């Protein structure tokens, strides 16, 4: 119906002399051309990401050969099992009205599949055609029984419309809809009357008050930004490489307010690099960046739309994707205006936006090539990059370090450091 509507519009314009309308692009436009980041060798994973000679584009990554049932037919990797233009092989196409199923042209699709764009799909489970052709689910949702529903990452369960850790939730302990009684908490998916040895019950959450920054020494005591909990006392004792300046742990090699020494502030237009104030260098981004956000401390945000494997393509020579710790140490209180990849495969912990934290070593994986990253406070940015979760901490729920994203969030810009 959609293609017929455009055909009728074009015919009407031909008769009346109006300008011809351009059919909508269901993928992404690069230099005015509608392209598919998953298969285009000239725009593989992002606009202008050209594969090397001999390589092909599969799933947004340049590879030496196409995987599985995909074949290189001159237009990137195509699925010869389902593509009507290359059905069974690169030189075999289906006639008008036929669809491609299991590498063969058929007139009708076997139940419960239906024909959509020349391919047999199952509208009960296909996220691109959920319930009907071209009815795509939003990022982060899956198609279940013909309806788009929330999907939770590994280790979480969907309870009352929210992704929940049933191993710790007092409202859904062990399974959805199984609340713990008054005075009980949820530990390991079971309601118990108290916390394990060495931990305290803090509003239904077991915490080690000797080391928990959110419950230091006692449940209501939360350490200030820059402080750590040591033996139940909030202290500005800093990790290696940091110094105590004005009651906070700072990196005097990169902090523009304490450059080289506490209180030695750089000019607002300068940055701190290796303990010396220098003019801000915006050359940390490659020519592919759509915008540059200067944070100081030899760290810039190179806004763009690339997949995680291609994150370093937005960084200039001599610059690489920043680690999560570099972002935390160098942002100096700044919030991001765009969504950015970090260097590491960051894992998810917690129970949703503003109740979450990321780690390199512990937590749940978000899946291949879609780790947690730095996100705007609202989750989305002006380039169309999306974060399902936002306002997560680093190693603990508080303070908010603007981490987020996860399942189904496949593109972002890159934080680049030197």
C-alpha cells in the first residue's frame, strides 16, 4: 500500500505539473543517498565508513567474507535465502509478485508467514514487521505475539512493565508478583529476615556500610562527590594518580581547575594536558564527526552515528576512545550533549534509569557490539542516537556519571582522549 500511494502521487503530479515527491527512506541517508549501514560497503556502520578493497559489509562491520547464508553480490552481503533480488544465488531473482523463501521463489508464503517487501516474515515475532508489514518496533523492544513489548537484558525480568532484578527486589523476589513481607528483604531471590553477615538492611537493600558510598557508616549517610567510604567514614583519600584538592579527588594532569597543582586554574578557553595549561585542541575528532563537544583535559566528544566496533574512526590520529574512568575523571562536572561510546565493553547493574551503574568487570552484558556508554540526561541526542537507560553511575548508583544505553542501542558518537 505504501509503494502504491507513492506511485499514485507521482502519477497525479505528472498530470498536474507539481514537483515529484521523493519516496521515503526507511534506512538512513548519507550525502542524500538512502543507504543501509548493515550492508553498504561505502557506508558500513556509519556514513562514509568505506570497507577496504576486497572486504564486504555484514551487520555494519567490514569483513573479509560474508557469514552464514549471506553472499557478496556486489551490493554488500545479502541473504540469498530471503532476498527476492538474489534468491538462491547472486544471479537468480524472483518474478514480480513472487517472494523468496529458503532460497526459492514462491507465489505465497507458508503459514504463519506473510509476504513483506518480497520476503516471507512471521508477523508474530519479526521486530521489523510486528503484527503487520513495515510496523517496526522501537529500539529496545521485541515482537511477541504480534505486539511490540519491552525486552530486558540478561539477568533481569519484566515485572509490571519494568525490568527488575528478581534476586534483590522486595516487590518481586524470585519471580514477578512475589513480594517479601514486612521486615524482610530479598537476597538471592529469597525473602529473608536479615542481610548476610557484614551487610545492613538499608531500605530493603543490603549494603556494606564499611565501604558503600551511598550508605557509609550508617544507612542514611551518603558520601559527597569525590569522597570514598573507608572503614565506614567518608574520606577524600584518592586512588592512584589523583590528589585531594578542595576536598575532592582530582587528576592534576588533566583537571583545568587544578592543573599541575591544587588551585592552579587554566584560562576558560584552555585545557589541562600533562599538568600544563594549553590552548583547547579540537583536533581530537576526525573529519567524520558531525559536531565537536570540548570537555577539556585532553578529552573531546566527537558526535556522530557509528557502531561500537567503528568507534575509533571518529577520533583523529593520536587520539583513541576514552575509558570510562577517563570520562569520570576529566568531565569536571559537565553533562554530555550527545551520546558517546567509550573504549570498554561496559556492563549493566541495577534496576533501570537513575537506579543503575556500570562496570567493566561485573554485571550483565548488553549483547554483542551494544555496551553501555555515555548518554544525555534524556537518553536521546540530536543525531537520533538512543539510550534506553540513562543517568547511571560508575561502580555505584550515585553519583550520576551519565552512563546508559544497552540492548538495541546500536549507534553513538565517540569520546576521544589523548
